[in-house]
C-alpha cells in the first residue's frame, strides 16, 4: 500500500491558506524594502519578530484540535504545545532584545521536556504509517 492510497484523510488545507498568503505577502514587503522601495514601517525596532510569534498558532491550533478530538492531553498535544513554546521563546528573545547568551539554556530545558514525551505516540506520519515498525501500515 502506498501513502497515496491510504484511507487516512489528509488534513484540510483551508486553515493553512490564510497563514500562507500572509507569509508570502510579508516576504514580498521585505523584498520590496530590500530592493529600494521606501517602506519605513519595516525599519522600526524588532516588530518583525511578531511574525515569528504568529508561527506558534499552527502548533497551538493542532494541540487544541487534538485535545478537542480525544478529550485529554496526550503525547501529540504535548508535542504541539512544546513546539509552540519553542517558537514563542524565539519570538520573545527577539521582541524584547534579550541576550541569547544568557537565555540559551531555555532551549536545552525545552529539549529535555521533549524527551519526556512518549515517542511511540508521535511516530505516525500523516499517511498512517508507523515508523517504529519498518513503515508497515498502521493497524496491521
């Protein structure tokens, strides 16, 4: 069985459309600024780090959807929450111009928290294949 023929439905893409268009638009603004168009609002402080902060919405949304679907916090929910916290940490360091040399141990702590998540719960890819069993289709 190939991943394309799996009965596992793909996640709907409509929730990804707005963030994708927003990211492309922001990239075009930065490119225009770099090409000499005077976009003065792009030169004010570290406001651009808010864009990084917005990236935390994807894993937070996934955590919320998973929690609503199963009614409890499982490894997948925790994995998404920790992923979002890593993104938020990067954004906060930029937004508040914090010294990376001081705060880098927070990433080590975050890595330690990731290792506490049971691995077998997060090894299935979106096609339903279980990586811990030599890519055999899940459920067999």
